[in-house]
């Protein structure tokens, strides 16, 4: 970590989930290096054909040790049950009040990588949570775009999806960087198919004033939905600032 810091002023985050065949106690020792951040998996899970073991007592000890060392946990959750486990750890005082999540979808043993499942997870996050979605395989770009529109962050790593499509490899460039280069059409107040979603680190409310009465009724505040159907929404533009989301027709 010291060599990396000497050459590049980036935030270094270590993973305590380095392999299914590595004992939990060995993985937990990585936080003794005192990185600024490290991943924390709250539960055991089936992971494809294997098992990813994170015993409850061990997780509590690891969370307490990260707290004592000042290592910020990034909570990896594969379904709503693991999300609830994180909230219990927070209530026990083992996690900071403001939580940071990676919503991992598409693992065989967790929730499938679908827009509906992403919305279910986002709705259950604490209001001030920081989060990103990590979709395994072909759904990564689609769910990253939806996650950005809902106020989440974009993962820049290549570890979970190496290809954009069959035979086309991803470049070492964050999805947000590609998205920011796309032209954004100017908002039109008379276009009733548009709503405004403000960027941020939590699910953002729709600017309900730009919707027709019928759509305002269908888009409750705080959901980040347009007409209650962002799962079928089409992201039409990205920039550092508001995003435009249009209801699919």
C-alpha cells in the first residue's frame, strides 16, 4: 500500500473476501494493514458451486476491529437478508452511523441482476447511505446506469465483468467517465415524458413539479422513480449534475 501511495494519491481499499478457500481468520488479518477502507461481508452465503463462509461471531469481531483501527467498512450485500444483517450490526454499535454499501447482484446464491431487484434493495437502504451497484456479467452497464439515475455511485473496477458484450472487452475506464462524455439533451418543460433526478449518494426524489398530475400521483417522493417505472426507464443523458430519465414507451 505504501508503494502505491507513493506513486498515486488514491484511496486504497482492501478486500476481506479474497477467496472461497481462504479461512475467515486469515482474511480478517488484512485489516491490520490499516487501509482506509476494507470490504466487510455480513453473512455466509452460497457462491456458485462453493460456500463463502463468514461466521456471525467472526463478523462481529472483524467489524469491531475495523472500528477500533479506523478502517471504513464497505458492506457487500447480495440480498435483503444481508442488508438487514448490516443494519443490526449498526444498531449494535459495530458499524458507523452512515453506512457504505456495494449492492452485489447476479451471484448464484444471491439476488438476480435485475432492475426490479435493484429497486427493492435501494428502497431499503438508510436515507443517508452511500452505495454503488455491482452487477455480475452482462447486466453490469444496464444496472450501473440505473444506479446512477437513482443517486448511487459507479464502480470502476473490472473484476466482475470483463466484457461489454460477447467478444468486446471493457477498457480500463470507469463507466461514469464514458457516461459523462455522452451529449445530454436540454430539458424541455413541455415534454411530459421527462422528469429530473438529482445526483447524489442516496436514492434521489423525482422533481415532481415537472410531471403531469397523473405521473406525480404514480411517483411517490423519495423513490427516485418516474411514473413508478424506473425499472423500465431509459437513461437519456449523463453529466456531473442532474440526470435525465425518460419513461420507456
